[in-house]
C-alpha cells in the first residue's frame, strides 16, 4: 500500500489548483480559516472521488467526477456525520462515545 494519497490540481469551488500529499494510515487534521477550502477538499473532492471509484468498481457508471486532475492511492470512504448541536447538548459523555465509535470503526477497517 502506498504511503500517501496524492491529489493533483484540485480546482473544485474555492480550491485554486491545489496539489498535496496526505499521509495514509495516520490521523490527519485539516485546519484553517473559514472559506479556506477544508470542507471542499474533504467532501467535494476526496470523499466524492472515493465514493465514485467504489461505486464504479461495483458497476454503477455515470457518477460525476470532482474537478481534480488526479487522485492516487485512495481507498473507499464513509462519512460519519456528527451534528454540532449534539456536541453541546450531549456534553462530554456523548463526545467520548462518538470518539470511541470512530476508533472502533478505524479498527474494523484495518
């Protein structure tokens, strides 16, 4: 397995021909000011392409490709939503439970 997910020339929404290498098998955190392209990169480029590749491998065709020159070494992905309002309502106990479910999910994927 390759060590990095390689994204070349992503130009979806507010991304301006972004090229980067993201380490695999590690926790990677994307931070930045509002409007810097974090959500666009994660959901509109990486997640959409992972879903597209997975579904096309299963025979579903015609899924829209994100605006990116290429993405290499990408694995199938899932999206686990964590509503912001639950974070404050559920408090610490809910937050801990959510993080435990993430670690359990990552153990299953190894």
